C-alpha cells in the first residue's frame, strides 16, 4: 500500500478550500445574510466582519479542504481513484463537518430545523464539488492516476 502524498493533499486541499470559501461567502454573505443577521441579533450579538474573523473562516475552508482531500486519498486504495471516490469522500466530510454541526446547533436551540435545510443542501453540494476539485489535483507519489 502506498503512503499518502502529503504535498498533493495540501495542494488539493487548498484548491478544495478555495471552492469552499467562495461557496460559503455566497451562502452566508449573500443568500443567508438577513437570516444570519437576525439570528445574531436574537443572541444579542452583531455579525463579526473584522479581518481576523474573516481570516478564521478562510482558514476553516482550507482546513476542511485539506481534510476532505486527505479522506479521498485515504479511501482510494479501497474504492479506487476517480470521481466516484471523491464524491464518497465529499459526502463523508460533509457529514462530519456540516451535518453533525447543524444537528448540534438545532439541538441547542440556536437554529430551527427549518433554518438548516438550505445550508445542509448547499454545503452537501459544496463539499462534493470541493472534494472533486481537490481530488482532481491529488496524485499518488510516484505515479499518475
């Protein structure tokens, strides 16, 4: 069994992270802007728009991308290289990062079940596309597949 090509995981993760960051910006700053502002107001807070807050979200996107591409690289020996495996990895990454997090937020009363439908569908598509993009960049060390 070959080892993971970490250089390509990082590179693919950055590509996937760019997809995530563009998508999350559209989702949260455009599509859900009003809903997010209302939610923060209900909590007695304002939307954090500082450079530091944005940097954390951008870093989150890249770290998600790296994790998704690492997962793709890790399951390639079992499922084979290619888009179907990247989709599986993207769904698994979505499950771990988005679905479980939103379930927790609904359970704590921060969000209602109705508020999470669009973000769940959006981030599922986002996670799959990001992992496909990052997986396209990923190659095993010493061979092109």
